């Protein structure tokens, strides 16, 4: 993540990649459902958090770490416990850890309860892929999230003449800014996209 105003590096996202015995990469969209179906998700999530926090603790203190968390973990009350354990083992300051979640996690009662626990621990919370579902934007004032991450498909469409992406991103910023929620654009790949994002006030 980079601050669009100053260009300062803010942090990194930890992404899970797995390789089979023959060296073939198994993508997350296959690995995660497989782990959930076989009851391995608790151990996998705990391992990712522990490894990521341990590595981040070696970084400069101003650099943030982001780790994805599935609604499967949140609904069972396991995510906050795994995050707390990873922070304790690594010594990483809780406010340097950001847990990224999907939009439905915020409106799911069981998942939201675990999010509130993480919030009380001082962990930052980010909603990923915002713009694919508008439900979360209706009641932002009651959310414990700190950041909204604008979906890459919207960023891709920012420079398309006559497209709707620009107005959509503008609405997201207008919803978030008054209540202090940070906005992050993902999959930014061109100078033109950066220019539009700055104009719209994306952080």
C-alpha cells in the first residue's frame, strides 16, 4: 500500500500460495475451499497469521501488515483468537496488523461478533473488494472497520470514457470520508489511474 498524497510506502499484504509435490502452484480459490471442506481451515489460518506477524515484526515499525481472513473463521469465533495468539507470539504491535474481510462478514451476526473482538484488541479491519455489493455502505456508522478497499474492476474502469467506475468510486469516498474510514484502491497499474484516484480523494 502506498499513500497517494505523499507516495510513502505504508505496508504489504500477505498472500497464501501453495505448491504441490510436483511444483505446480495451487491457487487460493482451490486451496481455501479444500481446507474448509476437510476441517483444516483453523490450522491454516493460524499458521498464516503466525508466519506473517513474525516476519512483519522484523520490518520497520511504520510498515503495516495485511492478512486475509475468511468468513468461515469469523463465524466460528476462531479468527480473533488466532490473531491474538499470533500477535503475542511475534510481539507485533496490534495496530500494525490489518485483517482483510469480505463485505458479507460485516453484516453476518456471528462474523461481526468476532470482528468486534479484533477491534477491541486494536487490530485494524479492512473490507476487501468494495463495490461489488452496496449493502455495507448503507450503515457504515455502526461498522468497526477502518478501511474500504475498492475493487480492482472499478479501478480498471476509471479511465474508460463514459464508464460508471468514476462515479461509483466517488460515492464510496463520499460515504467513507466523513466518518474517518480510509479508502484504498487495489490493482492500480497506470499513471492515469493514479491521477483519477487522487482527484477523487482516494487515500
